[in-house]
C-alpha cells in the first residue's frame, strides 16, 4: 500500500518470502527448514522502520537483501 498521508509520499512495495520444511519419518520430533527472504532482492524500507522523525527528515532504514536461513528444531 502507498502512504500519501505523509510528506514525502511513501511508495508501496512487495516482497516475496518462501520457505519449505521437512520432518524425517524416523525422527518425527525433528523439523528442518529452509527460508529464502526477499527472493527478488528488493530494496525497501519496512513501514515499521521508515526513519521518519520529529523534524520530518526521512532517513530510510532499508531491510536486508536476499537472505537464506537454514534452521533445525527439535521437540522434546
């Protein structure tokens, strides 16, 4: 969504995040997960960190580029 209620206008953006997970049949308490965040490596500033301060100056605090995460979770 675009935000036209501020000065300057904040353009809209789209980000694609993907993940897949795998639980081995022999270890049903284990979950392996692969995440790819910001698949298209877009440069954007999250609305929660737009950098607007009391003076009205805008300092964009951009999110990281494409990120790969591999995680393992064990339930017991």
